């Protein structure tokens, strides 16, 4: 099964680049879910920049992966 994903950049220097969302995970997740996407793809400055428990809760809230 093919799933759809949309990109989110958390890197300030990449704002306006080849990413769809730049204004944070919360708004990106809400918008992606509303538009019917299955997942979000996160471009972060590092793995340490992501609060994993908060991310998992956010994804669960919006039924995303």
C-alpha cells in the first residue's frame, strides 16, 4: 500500500526551500491530517532537536505516522 507524506522543515535556514511546511510540527501535523496525508516527513537540524515523546503524541493525535 502506498502512503502519502508531506515535508516539514525545522531548519530556519531552509525556510522557503523545497519543503511544504516551515512553521512548526503542530501546525504542519494539523494541516497534513486535514488534507488527508498519512504521514509527515521531518527535516530537522539534528535528531536531538526532536522531542520524541511529544512527536509521538502529536502524530497519534492527528492519526499520522
